[in-house]
C-alpha cells in the first residue's frame, strides 16, 4: 500500500521533519527561529532549518515580565533550543537569553543571507529569498487565476503576487472586450501562463495596503504587486512603486486617465447609479450613469454596454476628499459602442431631450435629476459635471390627466424628458429646469391628437367656451373655487356653479389638490381669465343608475313620471332626487295623498325610500321642480295602459 503521509510544500514529508526535530531535541543544539506572530503570553515561530515548521515559545519568565510587544517583532530572527517534540502536540522552544535583541535584516552589514526568508520553488530560478523581490525587480510569475479585475500570481510556492487590470497596458485596449478575462487575454495574460513582471511593491494580503520594503511580515501574509506595462518594464528600477500609485490623495481635477470598467453601482437614496471605473491599484472612480451616455436604451440597460473589463477613457471632474470619492466625466475615445454625451448647461434650451432619474414624488410635482457639463470659461479645473434638478408638474406628466398623474412613476426610475424652460445661472442648486414627460411632446409625430384628452394649456386663449377641461383645485374661498388648468392658467367657478345640489361645507367638498372636471363658460383672453362651471347639469356627462344620461331641469317635462329617492323630510313635504335628473324636486304635503285628513310625512316615509313621482311644475328660472306622490296621478297612467291593451 502507498504511504498516506502528507507532503509539505517545502518538499519533505512530515515524518522526516518530525524525525529531524527529534534528533535536534536529543542533541540540544541551538536552532534559528523567526517570529511569525506575537501574543501576550507566547510567540508563534517558524523553524527555517526544518522546512519552516511551526513552534511555540513563552514570552515571559520569572526573571523577565516585560511587555512582549516591546521586545519582539514579526520577522525577527532569534535563537532557541527545542524542549518538546511530540506527535499531535505543539513543538515548544526555549529562547536563548539575549536573543531577543538580534538585529533586523536591514542592519546586517555583511550583506549575506542573515535574517532573510527563503522562498520555495520560485518560478524565477534567480530568486532565493523573499527579500529579493524588491521594487523594480523584473522577474517571472505564473498566472494561477483571473478573478474580477486582477490576475492572481504565484512567484514561488510560498509567495503570492497580483497583477491588476490597470497594470496591463499604457493606453486603452485596441480590441473590444466583454469581460476581465478577455481584457487580460488581449494583453497576453492567460491562466497557466508564465509571464515576465516587474515588482511595484508589497502590500498586506488583507487590506491591500502598501508596505515598506523593510517591513517584516510573513510571506504568506504579503502580496507582491506587479506590472507588465511596457513603459514600466522598460524604465529603470523604481525605488518604491507605492509612492507612484494613483489614489484620491494625488489625482487632480482635469487629469485624463485610461481605466477599465469595474461594474455598475446601483442608485441609492443619496446618489444615482454610477459606472465604477478602475483607475489604479486601489483607486476606483465614479462616472454618473446619466452623464455616461446620451442614449435612453444604454441608460436603462447599462450592463449590456458597460462590460466589466472594457477599456474607457475619462477625465477627473472633481475629488470629494471628505468621502474619498473621485468623480469622473467622459473624455476622448471613451468606450466602444457608447455615444459620449455632449450636453452642456448652455444646451439646456426648450426642446432639448435629457435622461432624468426620479428623485421624489409629491401629489402635485415630481422632482428628477440629470447631468450636464458646465460651460465655465476656465477649463484648468477640468470638466464640471453638474447634477441638475428637473421639475415635472402634473400637467406635464401625461396626456390624460387623472386623480394621480404620477401613479405610473416610481423613485429611481429613468425617464426621457424634454426641456420646457431653460437654465439660468451656473449654480446647479439655483437652476430651475422644467421638464415634460408627455408622449405628445416627446413624440409629436407618433401620437394622435385624438388620444390627447387634455392638451397643454399655456394661456386662457388655449381653451374655448363649452370645452370640457380637467384640473386640480388650487383654492376654495367664500367666492368660489379656483382650479388650475395648466402651469400658468387658473379658472374660477362661483359657489353657484359648483354643484346642482346644496353643499353645506364647500371647502370640505373641494379641498386643494382635488381632481375635477369642468366646462368653460366664459373666456377673457385679454385678461387671461377663464370662468368655469363644475355643475354636472352643465357638463352633461353624468348618467343615472339605469345607465341613461342625466337631464337638466329644462329637459324635464310636466306630466312625466320619475323614479327617485327621498333625500330629505320636512313637516311641509318631502324632497325627492330623480334618478336621471340633476336637480331635486319637492312634493308638498298636500300632494302626498288624495285624502283630506292631516298627514305627517315623517310617519309615512324614511330617508332613502324609493318612490314614483309625477312632475307637476317646472320653473327653470327659479330652478324648482314640483312633484306629486298621490296615487290618483298614477291611476290615469294605469287606465291609459289598460285602454291601450284593449
């Protein structure tokens, strides 16, 4: 049977190492150790002479209770004696007295290998120690995988490296790619390849923070940052690659950069969607999506056009040092397949089309935002991409007004809009841009005028007498009700023109914001005034419970029989509302019954009772309808029907 013992990365089997440790324990020879981890009560050590096997040592003794963090440092080389080597137990070492003051590698004057950490199975056979990977060193590495925007490298069995996507080429890629893997392949980097790289520096494996070349840490916790950019490979050795890396601290507005798309960051409550662009080893810039394209199709499906790994040229617009965010603007060659937007504040004139995002919705107004470039004369600070607020009134949202004109919209939604009123000034906070979302304005040739129930009303001259209009109550006073018919036009309906019925609380019946239907009764174009009537009898659009169209008082004839509902009962009579009429009739006590005996209407009827009533009199001038409920009135109708049947 084959042995089941595991083989360590250094090449020796575990039993062999265990045997070598046992021999050293028996001979009580001193052995060099390297500090890997410092704890309050113990050290984690590696044993270079035994294939970097792990051992432990106490940090304190009866004679020395000083702080271990003041005496020991990670990477420090010490001397110790093995005191325990047992299977399934920790290997223990006793440190030699005075060994905790051994000098660090940078202080070794002989230039030899003292204090250096050996590498295992290096790809570059000229490398022997981890310290050989100094910034500026050209060496070899094997590509193990490509994940996200980086290629993971092996420089040795115990040394890891990274090649970031921004360190592939000096300019934009010459081919269109749709993934980071394709981007690396376009630069000649594929998984499994052995490539020539140049060391930029070291950084911590967890936080990707560059480390000084004298920093002593375990190779397993350090990643070698590399580059294959032709200009850097050809340049002389750099003293410290980290000093030249891009960050929010050293990038200035106006600088043009070549980057690679990292992904799309979704919109939040504080910021709209952005295209994330990798600009450096640890620098990601943000290009507002609405500033990245002038195409509605691209803005609504950005992932189909801004592929991760795509080469893109941008310019730094501003740097928010408080939040450490770099804002970008489109520039130059930009990105293949996407039109670079050229909209500027000067171009925000009526008729200009923009792509806006819904920011907030109120019952009467919807607020949006979009982006445009400033038109500042001083370009030395770089292009200023301004976030501008757009305002959409209820009258400019749809072609058919309703109680809730913004029902089809939601926060964060992207919309195509047309500028109605241009910008004034250069301060985006002070700009007032009015937009329209009406289909008839966006596509006037594709929308039939027959489908536009509520045309735009800009002045009183846009309406005519007899026209049915819709609007929203602006204010109700003792004089009447004022109704907004457009952004600049308000009509007035007097109290007498609000309803065919008596209204006890006019302000409660017509609160601000209520959606109403009205008919235009008079137009004074010179004074820009419009008179309205909200009475259903004037509008003539209401129908009764049987589906028949309701009639005005002048359309009702004497002698007709009407079905209705009792709405009010008084000592002198009952009020009846006919089903198919806009007015309410009154039946006096004397017209309730044929008997001459006294009658109490409250004893005969209740509110809501259904009755048949005969029309006795119609007074259009006084708006009065007299009714009769006597059974004799309907006996004549019964006799007429009987004679017809005979």
